[in-house]
C-alpha cells in the first residue's frame, strides 16, 4: 500500500469510526490544545541532525478522547507544528539572506493506560499515524551573477508513518470536562535522504522530537 492510500485509510478511520463509536457510547470528548516541540538527534547521538538545524518550536492540535473505562481510553489528534531555524547553523549574515523552517502536520491515533482511577490519573500511552513534513530553505546570495553565487531555494514535501510513546496526567475537572499534560517522544523512522543540486534537503538526520502538550476536553452535557 503506497503512502497516499495509507493517508486515505487513516482519514476514513478517524472520520467514520471515532464519531460512530462516540455516538453509540455517549462518551467521546472533543478538544485540543497547544504544545512546545524540542528537536533531537536521538538518544546518545552526537551526529549532525535535526537539533542542529532547528530550534524549539510550537504547535496546536484538535483532538478527541474516548474513555472506555477508568483505566483505558482511545484518542485521535490532528496537529500542526512549526520549527524555526537554528541561527548558529544557518549563520549567513555576511553572505546573504536565508529563510529556513520545518513544518509538520500529523494525523495520529492514540491508546492510553491510566495508572489509577482517581480524579488525577497518571498515564502511559502511544500514538501512531502519518506525518507530513514540509522543509523550506531559501537563500539569496550577496554574490548573484558571480562565481561565488551560492543561492539556492527548495521546498521538500514528504509523507511518513511514525509513532510516539507518551507519558502524562489526566485531570478530571467536572463530569465531562478533562485536561491533560503530556510529554511525547515522536519517532519518524525510515526517512531516506533527498538531494537538491547535491545538497541533502530532507532530512538533516531523523526529524524526531520531544513534545510537551496541554489539552482541554469537553463532552456533551
């Protein structure tokens, strides 16, 4: 199955299955939140990678949460993330102007296991789904028209499967009002290098990252 068919399958799953389950059980919660993202090169890796080219970014998401019982829940998330450039790596002040950023849209499903059944429930979970990556570099050299002209402009658009183990806390605020705080490590494996004029454009290593998120969820009264 190619990536386009995978994307269609995921979208149909979220659009059809989640709403129908929630309608039948009257337990689906809708919400969303904001997040901070920290690029990383992986555990114990000193190789040049994502944290060398990108800095801490942010994002927003729309999410669902279906609480099966006090110990288990399922969820879904449609999220957008933005990573600005690492100015130390992309320092081109004497050579010209450069614009660099890394953007991401992910559609994921999530399973959660709660460690307690109290009002405040620590949990462990995992998310999996599709990640659309849009990496942009636009460099305008000061030496246009000369042999030193290094101007280059490209946008890389790719789609990948990925997953993210997560830990967090669920807060029950009211009967159908909840909040969560979570820390997730997103892994996007099997990214093959792409080249533009002999320059590697996607990725600068794997685009793995940490995410610290806060969400609110609401249900029908």
